[in-house]
C-alpha cells in the first residue's frame, strides 16, 4: 500500500513591489513584482478516499468547499493532467491561518499545497516545474506559493526568478474583517489609469534587497494598486498616510486591504503591540520573511 496521508504547508505572501501595467487583450494585467513569502502558513492535509471532498477549519471555515474553491480546482486540474487516468479521489482538509481576502494569497497557498500533497498521495511524480505550470493556470500567485523565498515575478506574476537577500525581514500585518475584491481593485485601477502602459521596473528594489539596508529596501517599496484600493476604501489611504507620517514603512499588501509594515525583526514585537493598541478594530499579526514555499511536512 502506498502513501495514504500527506500534510503540506504553504506560505502567505506580501509584495514588496507591485508595479502594474494596462490590461492586455486577454484581460490580464502585466506585472513587475517582488514577492516575499512569510512564515504564516496554511496547512493542507490530504487522505486517500474514493471521492474528492474538502473541508476548511480556522480563519476560512465559512468559505465554500465546492468546485469554486481553489484547492478543489487544483485537484481537478492535477487529475486532468493525467488525462483522466489514475486516482482522482481524496479528502482535502485545509487549516487556514492566512487572512481571507486580505491580499496575502491565502487561496493560492491552498492551491499550491494541494498540488504538492496530491502529487505525492497519487504518486504522480510531477516535477516542480510541471506543478508550477499547472498552478499558473489557477492563479497568478500559485507558482510563487510553490516556490517561496523572495522572487521577481513578471507576466501575470507567474514567471519567477529568485532574488538574493541579505537579511531576514519582520512584518506587522494590520488585517481587517472586511475584505476587498481583487477584480474590483483592478477595475478601479483601470478607471484611474486609462492610459497605463507597461509596468515600471523593480530593478532598483531587487538591487537593494541583495546589497542594501532595510531602509534602502523600504524606500523603494511601492504598490500601484494602492490608489485604487484607497479609492474603494478611503480609510485605507488614511491609515497608510498616518503610519508613514509616524516614520513607519507601510504599504498595501497585494490588492488589500491588509497593510504590511516592514521592520527590523528585533523591533517587531513592540511595533505589533503599538499597532494593536492604535487600531483596536483591526487585528495585527507578526511574520518573518523570506519563508519556505509549499513543502511536505508529513507523509505516511
């Protein structure tokens, strides 16, 4: 008898830079982005079963577990890769710690973890490159959730190159209970930037990551979706302005609404406590990066 149970963890992410271009003919926006994987992990446990089913506990226990769930779509896509040969059943149990609809790619992490877990459970033997190719069709952030670390993303974010980094970074993450729709933020971006061309380059930031200090890195951090997200939720713009006025390195995470504050690791506990006291209606998480991509923790 082969493997009957596999447990995989996959990381949250922030974008140290997210430069966005105007929409392509296929509707997708070209990106030039720098991803950082954080040590907040969703766990995906798969067990052998005749049917494909899914359950969620933790932060996303009220999320759908039908075919609209990205982990279920990942399982279907992996099975289709076999041309409908081989096993197709499994029970997928997701434990969510990554904030939902917070711009931290929790759904993509779940899809990445599912691909890695079922590749092992079903004994498919697919390479990392093959899994990444499947993941890119599921969502722009899935290949990075597989890879982890710090990476430069282009295209829709799926073309990745590793970025060397000098040091561990600390992050205080200010999360909200009311999420933002990524498609809605991109639509607002298009409205605000009707003449957007190709995305700006992140080359200076990547150079700073490999050679500079945290202040050098923070000075080059930028998110082109921030004005669009602030247009939809003006309180986000007010919070970002207030944090920056206080000397903090704050930026929007992805399409929001999570605000990520970059800090030296030693300063993170005190910073998080201060932020929690300042914004009692929000939750404040701490994380460190870069962290590992989707990886098997147990298999039996």
